[in-house]
């Protein structure tokens, strides 16, 4: 079985005004040589402009979240169909900042993943344990439970990615050891294969949490690591390209 094509995705979170599009253009100019697929997920306000600015480049544009419904009375929310209409090709769902800050449980994340597929977007489904859960020896149980609960059966046959992001590693400068990353990624792979068979073996499992140019090569070379979901270091084109170049 051939290994999944790596994916390096940048998550700008709630950062980026129009001036930041110049960083995206630098990423696009430098990402062409990579064997990885490269994506940037800016705030929703920039998706359409970034898609236009990067048209014809290899860099894909993604959203950071979507509502489960296609349209309706949901003030402030954005549907997968709207993201796709604005030029997005992917969408992050279940980021820990959404799970913790907006009360999204596995069922809500699964509904969003289903919505992403319905809207023609490739979902990047995030999972990850808290520090308390890791210290209690529950990291594998928590993460595999999230994978089972957050990926709907409709994922069978559609392209998707899972991002393992330990909550305590996000924005903290801390990362798990390579052995810890490999242990969790192997458990996620086993779970995906149990759920989706060969299709579950062909989708990339990204690592996320304090990935930077200095640690990217070691992390990306780890077993079952099929790319990275990058927060802070995706805001500067030079840093993000340093990670893309480490694949
Ligand atoms: P970080 O964020 O790279 O800034 O740690 C990762 C993420 O939240 O996706």
C-alpha cells in the first residue's frame, strides 16, 4: 500500500487582515517544489480574497470551522457550502479551541465533518488529549475515542485527514516526544483501518502543536506522521515554508 500524500496545513486562527495576503503569496511562490500538498486556512473573511490571490498556485485554501447545516437561521455561522463557494477546498473541524471554547463534542464534530463532505470540502478532523488526560495515562483512549466519535461513516470513500493535536502542545512551545507521537499516530491508524479498511490506511494523519522549522523534520519523519497542522508558525511565510521544505 502506498503511503498517504503528506499534507501541510496552516491554521491562521483569528489572525490576518488583507495585508497578510502578501504572506500567502510568498508561500504560494515557494511551495511548488514540495511533494506535500500545502494548504492555508485563513479567517473566513480572507478565504475569497486568498483563493483569488492564489489561483493557479499549488496552495489550497481552507476554512477553520463550518456549521452542520447548509443554510438557515444560524446567526454568525458559516456553512461548508459557503466556504466552498468562496473558494475553500478543505475545512478544519473539531479543533480543540472549538471543542473547548464552543462546547463542541464528538457528535457535533461528526456532524460538521459530514457537512464538509456534503459541501464538497475535505475535512481535517482534529483530536487530542489534555495534559491531565495524558498524565492519567488516558491519551490513547481519549484520542481513539475522539476518532471513533468524530468521523462519520460517510468518510468512507472520501478524502480526509485526521490531525493529532495534544491540547497542551498547542501554542505552548511544548511537544510530545517522537515516541509519544508515534504511539498515538499508530493507534489512530489502527482505528482508521478498523473503521474504513484500506481507505482508512490511505488518509494522512497530521501532527499539530508547536510545529516549527526547527522541529519539523524530526516530527515529519516519525512513523505514521503524514504532515502537520501548523498554527503560529504558519503566519510567517518563511517559517511555514521551512516546515513545508522539511517534508
Ligand atoms: P500551534 O497551533 O502550531 O501554534 O501550536 C497548532 C494548531 O492549533 O493547529
